[in-house]
C-alpha cells in the first residue's frame, strides 16, 4: 500500500513542522498556513490531511507520545543486555531521563508538551486528549515499583501507586524548573537519583 | 496622593482582567483590546497605563506573585497563634497548599502561571521576569528546612537546599497533574503530606 504509507508519512511531516513551531514560538501563534509553510507544502495540501487545527493538534500529540514511548523502550533495551527482566530502578530512571530536557530531542518534546498543557487547561477538548497518556505512564511506574517490592528492592509497606504518583509529579516538576532555568537538567537528574535512592531502601 | 492611588488601582484592575482571560482562554489569545473590554475601559484608556502587551504581562505577573506571597503570609499568621516562630513543617505545608488548585483563587492563580510558563519557555524577555520569584521561594523553603534541622525535626544529614528543590518541584508537578485532572487537588495535598512525613523523620 504505497499510497497509504505516503499519506501517513506526510501527516507525520506536518506534525513535526507543528512541533518545531510549538517549541520555538508556542502553539497559539501557529496558524495552519504557518505549519504548511514549515512543512514545505501549500495550505491546500495540508488541508488534504487535516481539516482544521484541532485535528492536527490531536494527531501531533498522539504521534509525539508514541515517539517518547519508543525512545523509552529503546533506552531500556540498550541498558539491559543480560538475561531476565531489566531492574525496575534502571527502568524508572531511564523513563524519568526521557522526561527531562537532557538533550535537544527531549527538550523539544517537553516544550511541545508544555504548549499542549497550557492549551489543555483552558480547552476541554484538548484536555481529554492530553490526559490519555497519563494513566498509562502511571500504571507503568506503579507496575515497576510493584515488581521492585516483589524483588525485595523497595520496602513492602510502600504503596506502589502512591510512589508512582510522587515520582511522576517530581519528574515533571523538575523538568519544568529545568526548562525555566531554575536549575540544569543534570541537577534535575541528580535530584531524581536522590529520590530513587530513598525509594529503593529496604 | 489620590491621583497616584487611582493610577495603581487602575493598573491592578487591568492586570486582573488579563488574569481572567488567561485563566479561561490562555494568554496568547488575549489582545490589548480584549483586556480593555474585560476591564471595562477603552483601548485608549488602557494604553494610558500600559504601552504594550509585554509591559502589561510583566506588571500582571509581578502583581500575582505579590498576592500569592501575601496569601501565604496571611495563612501562616492564621495558623500560628502561639508565641515563638511558627513550626517549619506547618509553614512549608501552608505554602505548598497555596501552590495547589484547592480553591478557585489558587486555581486561577495557577492557571495564570501556567499561561506565563508556556510563554516564558519560548520568549527570552518573559523568561527573565518569570524566573524572578523562583530563587526567593527556593530560599524561603531552604530557610524553613534549615530551621527544622536546627530544631531537631529534620535529620541533620539532609541538605536543606536539595530538600527545598525536591519539595518545590514535587508541589509544582502535583499541582500540574491536579490541573490536568490526573488526580484531585486533595489527593495532591495527601501526597505532599506523605513527602513531608518522610522529610520530618529523624
């Protein structure tokens, strides 16, 4: 199905053009015409793939979440070369690292998410889409902490869901302060390590 | 100086009109004309007080930070009726509460800050202003934790600055998730209590 592939490839190209604009100027200032120009196509061509800005925003958000998930998977595979499951602590740390602006790729991704976040809190429709990935991430963190308890690496009295919420919120907050220049992304990672060290104490 | 007072009062009225727009529709969509209409004045009258949108944004940000600081002070005074200094743990908890969307006033304030945050990360000039309050809050948190160490309420090996950064980032992250509907503001406060309980363990 070469036609279909081309169609998806073009939709992704438009999404990436939107992210470039979102991460340099913010989402609000991006008109469909600007996005089309950034993607190197005409407004008419873009409208063949997306009928309006909302549809484009939703697609681009889904796509960026997929890419982040894929990046986490790749990193976990890269750090885990031995047999058996990768250690939960390493998995949590690698996932948190993707959520910090430690490199240009992560930084752009987080800037796009900030732009979505600012829109979602004042836009019901966008909120519903922006919320989609959060329970999945929370379940993923909870699951890893539950495994760590089973492996005897986290104290049995710790509630995996509470710990997952604490780690997720802390990581997001640290990432935001790093973006604002309150401290560096490396300092944010140091603080996550302080938190993980306390969590992984039995 | 009745003239001067009137001038300041009008500038604040404009700032509050901007916040109402920012917390319902976002900052980007607010034109000076919209803000003037919301404040019940003409565009010409508004331009007597603010020559452009940037000047208005900076004034409004300074004003909202002042109000938040004042709210924290009032709450600390309200909870502390006895002699001597108020207990650091109570001070930290009350400050964190102001940073959570527990009531309409806090919620609006946080929505405005989110709107500023989204703009600051893509706008150098706004970033400089948005950063101003952060070192002060960090110093305030560090100072309270240092006092708690001196009072024997926090273990001596804890670094006050590291703990202040962790608490500040956690509170911001929890507030953002509460805004997004990931969990309630009350649940966010419960998680702050879990964190404080661990911090205040010697």
